[in-house]
């Protein structure tokens, strides 16, 4: 069905924990997609995010000019007690954002949980961790949408409310219960129970057909999150997920196949062009190599190959363990012609930047001795139990002077005030030569897509939605194609590490013209994943949801 024949929304409310709060890939999904939707409905695309406080969070929230929704804001704050801030998201398209403080709603928690049990069968009794906080935010988003909808008398408009991940499930269910005139969409980017099965060392793929989501949720103490996610998937007007890989997972573990798969795209307005890209890249390389030099006390050659992995700290799921293993094998090889500087850019339980490293970075002195633990940039709570640190030490991979491969752990969200690099992630990404994401569990895989958009060849796996998409577009195991896709199973950990070792050495040793060709191939593949090519799936989802409203 052509887009022109679909029902299209007049208003879209989209909400996520990651609106103006960069903690994962959903931030990138929403922020890069915004411009493509704004072209059709402009400021009627309204994002809703958690108000984390002006001092500690929402650093990319821009207070808005006077005049937009002022009357409603005054009513909502004075008459309904909603604590909101209206602004714009500090991304290229500057979409409207409403942040809401949800702390006051904890007083209504028990009443809300009973409503969700009574109406939808959500089992919140065994909740723990971030469940309560997420549900209070989701409830607050429902109240906000309800207030805006009624105040602006949108009953005759086509309105879509889009909720991302289990954390916003109660928002979707609240709107479904209270406002049947609003079309609800619920998107799971990864099922909570699938991620938990994989992260707990169980063989997700070998026994996939035997797993029952409800039983596994009880076993892994995930009953509340799983129950909420499952009911949101079943009761939303349209249920979506991001890849065919995760669609199968939803069918098995949630007993509900998505109505439509909405793959994740990328917008190239996030990528610097021409001379600006060259400046950003040179600055990033200088910063990364300087960190390596100050930690090790060694001169690091400017033409060293810089490789990296990044993303959430899911040690097994993201393949961080395989990444370290592969680099150790490269280190022990006699076939490497070029020095490799490898980074693990993954936020952990950081105390803050190392003061001794900061002192060296700020000093003009030359140092010839390494710092203690010359592989980590920030102090960690309970560093002695950290997986990355322990595996580096277990392999004696601690940046000895003779090592042609040196590894560095950046266990912090990197931004302009991280204390060490002091650059945004994209500004750092521009300086990297090769990225490696040997994922075991990866519903989509934004990090390799971001990499190739910046012209950086990337290694991923067939257990990532992006990896499957890349293979469908002709990619195999050759980095000359811009992306290399490794085959991963439950059993072939060491085989994958060895294969990645060979790919790293092959890429490091290849001629400059071959590296440039691989970078061009990466950019060309990224163009196929632009939002202009993927947005039609969202309009299909909007149409499905709006048709359900028509039926009501």
C-alpha cells in the first residue's frame, strides 16, 4: 500500500526514557528519525522525556522560545499539577520536547498497579530495581498526553501516541484504557526476557523453540517487566519491533508477532562533511592517541590503527569478551605490520576521571613511565570485580612496552565534560579506523550503522539485526565491502575471536588505497539505511494503529 493511501497522523506523541537522555540506542533511533517526520507534521511531532533535573541531566534540552503551548502549560501546571518543561531537543532538526517530573506520582503507585492488574493482568507484585521509576514516568507521560489532548480538543484529529520499550508500557496501557480516540503504538527494541536469557549465560539460540517467556520470567526474576511488556504488546493498537530477528523472539517469548517491523535508519545530517569532517577526525585521533600516550608513557605513532567497540555494558551480549579475546590474539601474532590502539568505550560504574591521567593530559611535560593500571581512563566502584578489567589482567594484556596492540577501557559516557576526552561520541567516532561489535544478542545494532555512516568499516555478526540486514544487501565476511558479518552461535566463541583476529590483521596490513575503498563502501551501504528508505514502515504502523481507532 502506497504511503499516500495510508491514514497519516496529525499529531504524534513519542515517548522514551532516552528522550534528551543519551543512555542507549533508542536515543539515536528517535533523534535521527525526527527530521524525516517533521517534514510532514512539523511541530505536531512532540517528544516526551523524563525530567532528570536542570543540574544533572537532559544536557541537550534547549529551553523553548515563548509562545509554544503557553496556555496549555499554564493550565497543566496550575490546574492539574503537572511539572513540565517545554523546549527543543538539541539535535539538527530541533524537535519539540516536553520533559515531565514524575516524582510526585509515586504516591499513586499502588492504585496504578492495581488498575493495570485489573484491566490488563500486569503482574507488578515482584517488581524490583528500575521498575517503579520507569512505570511512574510512563504513567506521567499518559497523564501529560491526556491533558494536552483534552485541552487542545484533538478529538477530531488523527493522534498517535508511540511508546518505546517496556519502560513505557504502562503509558501505552493507560492511554488505551482512558482515551480510545488515540492510536497507540508500542515498540520493543529487545524483549526484556530475551535479553535476560542471553545475559544470564543460557543458550538462547540452541534451545530457542523450547523457551516459554512466562516460565523463564519466573525463573530469572523478570516477571514484572516481562508481564508489562507482554501486555503492552498485546493491547497496543500496533505492536512493532526493529528487526526480523527480534520479531521471531517476540513470537516465541511474548506469544505475539509484531504487526510490522520498523528497522532503524540513520540521518546523515549527524555526520560532518568535507573539510569539517577532516578537522573533527584529526582532533579525535589526536585526543585518543594522547590518552594512550599519557597512560602508557610511550610515544604512540600518529599512523597507528585505532579500533574500538562501544555501546552498553553488556559484557557477553555485546561481545565485549570476544573483542578482548580477538585483540589478544592479534597481540600474540607475528603477522601484524601496524601498531593497533584499541578502545572499549562502554560506560560502567564510574566514580570519575583519573586525576593522575588528567594531570598528564593537562601538562606539557613528557612522560616515559606508565601510570598504574595503564589501560583504564576513569576510576570505578568495585574495580576489582569489573569484567573488562579482570579479563584484561587475566590475559596479561596490560599494555607492556613490547605490545604492538594496546588496549584502553573508557568506562564512562563520553561527552564534552567526561573529564578525559571531552568530546561527543560522534566527534570521537570520526577519529576511529575500524569498529568491532561481535554481538551475541543484538536486536538491531546501531553502533555499526553509526560507524559506516561515518565511513568507518565495521565488524558485526549474524546475531545482530543490522548484520542480517547487511547480508541481505550483499555483505559477507570481507571488510572491503564496508561491513564484515561474522557467524556466531552458542558454541563458536573462540572461532569467532580467531576470525576477527584475521580480519583485524588483514585490514591493518592492507594498503591505504584499500582502506579508502573500504571506507567508501561503508558510506555507500549506510546510504541504503537512511531514514528516507525506512520511514515507510513507520507510516504503515501509524496506519494500522489509526485504523484500529476507526473501528472503535
